[in-house]
């Protein structure tokens, strides 16, 4: 452990270390990651960003513009190709 790491315990009792101030438990995040569906291809921050806007389906996603989605905290440029591919699979677009 480096001097900048902090040992933590989440509400579920998972023990982990983090170097940032982010309160999210990586073990809890891994447990709640969907096994399938378009949210399963995204990073945890991107998935949380969409979930915070109640976007749970590609149909929900298609109601927003690419620029709008990119403006949300947690969504970065690397998420867009993944989202575009999922929309395309379902005959949808931004």
C-alpha cells in the first residue's frame, strides 16, 4: 500500500483500498454490473451516469443527443462507440 491509498470498508462489509476520494466500492460495482444488455458493455462510471438519468434501455438512450450524453459526468469519448454500436444493433440512433 502506498502512502496515498486509503483502506476502506463499504456498507456491505467489503474491504478495499482507494487512492481517490471516490466513495464507490469496486466489489459492489462488480457485483451489480449487468451480465448482458447495453449497460454491460460500459465502464462503471458511464453505467452509473446513464442509470442516474433512468436510462435502462437502448430506446431510452435514443431519446438523447450524443452531445447531451457526453456532457454528463462519467461519460467519456470512449463510451460513445460502444453506445453507437448498441443503438445500431437495435436499429436506433441518437
